[in-house]
């Protein structure tokens, strides 16, 4: 199970890698679909991500962010997550 501190660390590492490659100014727009049963939840977020690479705007549409959650006594925790890239266009 990934706690919020670990999740924040993964996000930070991802942004640092993007910065290393010249990417910046990230903006992610999410839709939402959720299924919950007892102490488990499955969330699917259709996503569009926009960012700049070396001054060029990149738009990645058709991406999907999926999260599996488990409820524990302390609250909901991320059990697993995945990001599937969409198609990218550069302008």
C-alpha cells in the first residue's frame, strides 16, 4: 500500500525527471468514474495533460489515470495506481 508521503515522493521524482528532459508547466484535467464496494474503491479518471517541452506545447489527450483504494482504520489509502498515456500532439 502506498501512503500519501510515498505518493508525493513519486510525483516529485516524476516532475524532476520531466524537468531534466525540459518539460514544465504541467496541467492535468481529470474526468471521473468510481466504483465502491465495502472497503475497496476503484477510480478511473480520463485525463488530458498539457505541458511544455523546450518551449513547445504538448497536449496528451486520451490518457487514463486509474487508482485502487482500500479503506483502513486511519482512512482511505492508495493500494495501486496506473497512468496510461494518450496520444500526444505538439504545437
